C-alpha cells in the first residue's frame, strides 16, 4: 500500500483581501459571530452549536413578536428591511432567524450612533 493523502490536493483558491474579509464578517449571523469570537480568542467551539430557527412566521405572528402593527411588518417586507419567503401568491412568511438578525442589526446601528 502506498502512502497517499486521504484527499487529493485542492488547487489554490483565491484569497480574500482584508477588506473583503471585514465585509464578510459584518454579514455574519449573530450565531456565526459568536463562533467567530470564540475562534478569534482561541477558545474551543462547543460541539453542540445550536442551529438557527427555521420556523416560518406569518405577518400577524411577526407583528406580535415585534409588538408592532401588521402594516409595519408589511412595510418592512416591502422596503426589503426584513426578508421573506413566498409560499404561494400573497402568502409571505418570515423566518424567525431573520427577525432576530434584523433586531441585532438595528441594535448595533443604535450603539454606533
């Protein structure tokens, strides 16, 4: 038997520039940022990293969760501030994790001001 690496060598992938790397970090989800922070500080990543919620909420459920009117949620969807999934004509659903990410982005923006 010959000693061969378990995987064939990968061709060199293009490297990210520092600016591209910083932009990619800003686009990370809150959970990915937590993992990044652990790695950056030399800590171990827990083996049971919680998966983001894939639960889909209606506009009414989203409004209740955010404690706002349905029209506010519809405006957020129309403006692109809150992503949504279209299940069928006129049936928009919002991923629970997108609501949390929007809240985190808003919170970070207010902290920077």
